[in-house]
């Protein structure tokens, strides 16, 4: 499998090692920009949409500080594996899992989600979640192919992320490209292309359950506070515009 992702993964690890406390101060334990005003509504939405249920074994690929994992393990009788590329986040997650007495229900590993098939046994998980994490990938197709290997037949992958809009108008397309490039630089992101992501899922033999707009009203106040506090300016003097679509994608591994 191509390892062209390694440079980007190293950058992302350094980014979260450095920025985790800043996220913690503004976002709290759930590092997701597209959200309703409170964490509980966001995580209940995810729980339902991703089809999480008692008895499942779940991988949270790009788990942050295990905020979502801790919520799901309290709400349901599930076993959750968290994975983060950032050693700092993994230590913070371990501390929080212990603080919540959930050591029997959540494990956390430092590793790269491009290498899932080397980290976990084949056919292990009922669900794999990428909650605003796959957009950091240097090579999303490799991460998706790797996820397929460790899902049980009938298991599902759930991806929440955003995809740049496209335009026939060259000037507007240039503006979109500029904002995406600023966002990638500021957030160590690598904004995904929707068509390529769907192509990668289908080439890996996933079958599509749904692709849809996320069904809650976004509250941008936390993201705006974060960007104001840390001097992040995505539009650099341009008038702000809607440059990306937030979508949820769920696919299953055929039986
Ligand atoms: C925006 S945060 C989202 C965190 C978490 N899903 C949440 O909802 O709080 C992105 C997460 O993806 C993780 N991540 C990014 N690239 C990764 C990779 N190649 N392998 C594993 N984790 C990765 C980061 O370490 C970070 O924890």
C-alpha cells in the first residue's frame, strides 16, 4: 500500500500535540466544528445516524480526546477503540477514560488510520467512525481500504466531513481553491474531493447506505471564537461565502 501519507500524518501529529490544549480551552472535549450548540445533541445525532447499538465493537478513527468514545460508552453497552495520531491526545484520552472508570469499555491507541489493517485484526468492528478526522488524511483511499479489512461483513463505516464546492465559473473556482488552501494550511487539513472519496469507497467494495446533508442547524459560534482567538482568517479580506458542503456518508461491507 502506498505510504505517501506519512509526511502529512507526521504534520497532523505535531499539530494536535501542539494545539490540543487550545482546542480544549475553546471546544472542550469534542473537537468538531460543524455542530449544534451542545455536545449532547451532536453526539446523539451521531449515535442514531451511525446506527450505534448495544453489543457493538466500535472504532473511533481519529478519536481526539475520546470525548465521543466516552459519551457512546456511557450511553450504550458498547466497546470502543479510540485511535489518534497524536501521542499527546492519547495520553489525555487515557487520563479521561480512567477518570470516568471506563477502562474495561474503551481502549486507546496511538497510530495511523492509514494502517488500520496492521493495528487491528480482520473483521473486528461493527462500526468505524471518522468524525471530522478523515479530512486530515494524506491518502484517504488507503485509509478507506484499510478500514474495509477490519470491519465485520455487514459492518458499516460512517464519515462526517466537508467537501469543497465546485463551479463552472473560473473566478469563483479560484476563490474556492484559495479558501481551501488557507484552511488546509491553518488546520493541517487536506480537504477531500467528494467524487474521489465515493470512488475510493466503491473501489474498496463498500456499498453505499446514504450520502446526505447533515440534518441539524449548524452553530458556528465555537468555530468562530476559536478562529478569532488564534488569528485564523480563512477568507483573507474576501467576503465570506459558502465554499464547502458538510455531509455524512455511511457505507456497509457486504455480507
Ligand atoms: C478534528 S479532530 C476530531 C476528534 C474527534 N473525532 C472528536 O470528535 O472530538 C481530528 C482527529 O483526527 C486525528 N487524526 C488525524 N489524522 C490521523 C491519522 N492519520 N491517524 C489517526 N488519527 C488521525 C487527530 O489526531 C484528531 O484526533
